[in-house]
C-alpha cells in the first residue's frame, strides 16, 4: 500500500492550494480516504473524508465552506482544494485510508476518527503566511 500526498507549499493568507493524494497497492474504489493535518505542538486533526463509490463527504467545522474534497477513482487520486487559507491552516497534511466507518463515526461524533484509519500516507507541508 502506498499513499503519497503532494501539492503543499507556501501561500499567503487568503490564497489557495490543491493537495493530491495518489494511491497504489490496494483496491482504491473500496476505501474511504481522509485528510488529516498536524501542526507543531498540536494534536492531529481530521480535516475531511470521502467515501467510494458514492462520494459522500465530511468536513471538520474548521474547514467547512473553505475546503473541498473530491476523488477520481480512475486516477486513483483524492484531491483537497483549500481556499481562503489562513495561518491556522499551516500544518503537515496527511492522507489516510480506511473503511466507511471513518465517515459514519465522523457524522456521529463530529470528529474524523484516526482510530478508524487502516493506513497512513506520507505528508505534505502547507505553510500559510500572514
């Protein structure tokens, strides 16, 4: 299994970035993909997730309305479009895979659960300057 996040970088506040998560080594269509982030000195936070094949989504309150998650199963890639970025969005962003439990628990508890993740990918650094 491989998950590789890319697309991070330095952006000014108010700007946008699109992250990509490229996958290989498993049946991509069968899995929910989630984005998490972790800033220095802070706990890891679930940002968003998307199921397959229906494409149901969930967003953390902190990013809802600014971030959009999508997936292209043919390209085995999940995207995270991040708009109206602010310095509090600065973090290492990771993509991860799991079952539909990620979404159902997020909807029930209001938090994307990292305990439902089966595999973590490598992260990409996002830095938002003020």
